């Protein structure tokens, strides 16, 4: 039978009732029809589950499968996502965060690439970002064109940047199953980045430069606490070391060659966190990031921004805010360019 491949949309949820309608409507309005939704509520304290019940009926009326589960207790976001996965049967899988939403052609365009390119294990689509007011902002695509990238080339890029959150990605199940066997370590913060790297070890990766996903950035995101206590930066250091170990096992040279560069980049990451800590009036955390930055990049002590931040430690609250505004005008923390795809990439 020449049926369209089944796509599993996995939606783990915790206390995101406020965003659920937008998320689930975006799934219901997909132009690609052969989908199943696996929704698991992680014992939310809001009315998430009641909203999901209404949408289960709506999906059924539209001839779409919607499996609804609720945990008796909060089992953590990672285990909740895994529970969704174990209940799914699709040829392709999307982990859709319940505060994000998709454009109507997201699945159709990703699946079309997968059907035409059997060696592609993952399609990453560009994203827009949404602030806490619900305003949507366009961002620069990571690559300047839609393309298919050889796995080893993309794994070298992942040494430097995670690129995509789960809601941007459609994964081939057969490749995901292979990559899961490599996951010896559990990363609390960088698990998605780790999974992306593993997929690139086993397959080529496609990128769509069109924004087909909308990613919500707000204070409820799990990364906030990890930034305050420095867990995130230490986990990223552990992450790139794990990448190197895996690359050696698979005899992939290019990711290994970027190790020193990746470590040095953590120094500039410390400066980005320093700015955020200053903005949040977390002065001691800012001080810790400034102490840590030269551990990763010994040359950073010559950096103008680093030295401006050192001087900021002596300012009062009013002077600090004034200085940070001045620094902001000179140093944009957002990426302002799109990169050319790596060597061997094929434009699509």
C-alpha cells in the first residue's frame, strides 16, 4: 500500500494551559493528514488536562488520532517525553513543546524532504521567536539556504552550536532508535543538543531556511535556573567532551578538529550569561561567570567587553543599568548573520 508515512507528534505538557489552544490548533491545521498525537500531562496544577480532553474530541471529529495520558505525579520533563515516545508508532517523530506552535505546512514540507532523501535522518526548520506578550519576532536563519548537509559536516557544526530546539525538528524513527543507544549520559539542560549531534552521527541532516516553527521564550523556560547556578555552562563543557568521545568511536575527524574552538567559545558564552545576570541583579552569579570565562579562553582577559564587565562589579544599581544600556548598543548578543552551509551540502 502506498500510504503516506505516519507522523507522531509528541506533546509532553506541564502547566502550559495558557498556550495549549494555540499549540493544538497548529497541529489540527496541518496540511499533512496522516498524523497521530500523543499528549501526556505531567500532573499539571492548571487546567491543561481539561483543555486536552476537549481537543481529543475535536481531533476525533476530524478523523485524527489523539492519545491522552496523565501522570499520577510529576515524573520530570525527560521521562515524560520518553513516555510519549514509547506510545507512538510513527515513521517520523516530532517532539512539540506545548508552549510552541507550528506553521500549517511544517510537517508536509519536512516529510517531502524525507521521502525524497532516504539518507536524511532529521529535518530542522527555521523558527520565529515569541516573547511573553505573544509578539512574534523573526530571526536570522542559521544557514542562508535550505540544504542537505552530510552528517559528519553537521556534527562538526554541532560542536559549536545546537541550532534547533525539539519543536523545529522532524526525526526519522529508525535513525532516532540508533542514536538513542549512544545516549550513555543524561543531560539535564543540553539533552536536545546532544540528541541532535547523535542523529548527525548516523545520517545526513536537512535544513529548511523558512520559519515553520514558533518558539516561545519566557521566564518559565527550564534554562533560567541553570543559568543562575552555572549548571548550563558546565554541562556544555561536558557535552563537547562527550561529542569528541563519540566522534572517535565512529572515526569522524571533523568534529574532533573543532574541540579547541568549541572550548574557547564557552568563554564568550560566559560573557553572555554575565550580561544576563547583571540585568537580573544577580551580581554574585555575574562575578562567577567572569571568573570562569578565562578558564575556557585565556585571551578573554584582553577582551574589551570582559574588562567593561569587570568594572561593572564596582557600580551601584543605577550606574550599572546605565552602563549595561551603553554596552548593549555596542554588543548585540543575537546572531545577525546566516552562515553558508558546510562543505558538501546540497541546496534544496
